[in-house]
C-alpha cells in the first residue's frame, strides 16, 4: 500500500500514482492537465434521451470496492493490488468516493476518485451497461455543483471526455486552480 500521507501530499501538489506493468508505482503530473470546467459541462443530446428514460438509479459510496474492481477489470490496467488497497483506505477515511449507476438493482457502472476541499480528482470509470459511466459523470458534476466544489481533475483528456466539455490547461494554470480549491470548505 502507498503510505496515505504520501498519497494525499502528492494530490495536493498535483501528482497522482499509477502502477506500471513491471510492478513499480510511477507518479504523474501531466502538462497539459485535463480538467472538466463545471460551468462548461455539456450534456450530449443522446445522453439526455437516456436520462429521460429513468433507467438508472444513482448511489454514492454504496459499492466503492465493486466500482474499483470494475475499473481495474480490463486487459491493461494501472490499478494493481497496492492501488486498490490505498484507495480503499482513503475511502474508509472518507476521502475517496464512488458514484454508481445502478440498473434493476445491479451495478451498471460508475466512477471513483478522491475529494479534497473543492477538488474531485477523478481516477477511473467503467460500465457494463451502456451509458452507465456517463450517467455517473453527470451525477458527479451535479453533486459537485450542489456542494460548491470548483475543480474536476480528469488527469488527461480523452476523446470520450471531450464530448462533455473537458479541456486541457497548462500545468501552471492547473496548479493555480488546485491551490484555490484545496482550502474550500466543501464536503463531498
């Protein structure tokens, strides 16, 4: 397990870990950094239709370890046993969270990350049901807005996240945003 003090200190400095295939833990602070500005969040039309059907039930922190397992369950993953143990420990401290999309009483997808002050550091997402991870992202943004949080850290921007308004910012801009939001009295 990564020492939690080290892990939290790294997040506060804009650095996050990933397990490498060889077994070592590498630390990253991308430049540019991917963020999703909450005020620019875009809900694609097809997802609006899916949400109107009301198929998904959103739950928070009811299946953290299942979400973590779902995120790790892919051919290539950076989520090894040490990462799982570290984030599970943060979950038990109330610092890591899962946003889950359930369908007919079964977990259909979700995401997890770390929350400090007004920042949510998104770590990973998965789905076994179409649109489930996207619905979880919508719920995360709504929750962050409702609690006055101001920074959704995506680490890197992917084509999938661009559809929602994600963008890249230089590391210096990210670190300024991070510094401004860490001390915000927000609770996830």
